[in-house]
């Protein structure tokens, strides 16, 4: 009963810890990433955008968005849930995922690795970003069996990688259809 009565208190504390200046900056970068670049109408924001000033290829904005994010990380720290709250962290993660997975942005991987090992970046978020990077540019898998290689040596290699980065062992999943679908057992 006491814990249930304390929920509003803890919610207020969590909201008060959020860096609202940083959150507004991340929100604007998210709006550019989702609405302007990728055309998602689900992204909401109250921004006046001069569409005539936008480049013809909207994906050119990814690099300026990334530079702005790197500057924010240098100024405020990694956009963790502790700094931005759950919603802000999810928005920042989307921007990180879209940019850090690209080969020409490999030089920024130490930023996410540092955040991962300091507990500011979820291993599952890192897994998705880094797996795409490896599959697209290294022609190999790192955390998954999407390469359909279910040999003992490959499964052992993947499990070593997963443990090193704080992810569940493949034994926690049911691997089906030559590794294309992995459903959690628990």
C-alpha cells in the first residue's frame, strides 16, 4: 500500500531530473530524423519548417543531424534515460540507430560503446544498431544467426559476442527457420 501511495512522488522526482533543455534539442533532432528525412507522419512537433530550404535529397540531413547530436553529447553527456526520461531516450536511440549503423560513421562507435559499458545505452539497442552495421558493411553477423549458419563454431562465436555485450545467450531463444526467427523462451 505504501509503495502504491508513493508513485506520484517518485514520478515527480523522475520528471524533475529530466534535463528539459537537452530534451527539447533531442526532440527537434528526432523531428528532423523522423518527419523531415524519413517522412513519418507519426512524428509530432511544433516546428516552422521552410521546405524550400531543404535539400532535394532529404537523407543529406542525416549528417547534419548526427553532427548536432555529437555536439549535444559533448555538451550534456550521452542521451541516457536518466538525463532525458524514457521518451527522450527512445527518441535519441532512434537517431543513434539511423546514423551510427552507417559505415562512414564507424568512428563514432566508441561513443556508444562507452555508454553501453557505463549503463547509459541498453544492450538490446546496441545489438540492433551494431548487427545492421556488421551485416551491411562487414558481410557477417555479430549477435544473430541471420546468416543462417547454425554450425557449432558460429553459434559459439555469436554467444561469446552476446555475453561480452551483456545480451542473453542464444540458448534463451528458439531458433527457427534456419535462424531467421528467434523467439524468446522466457
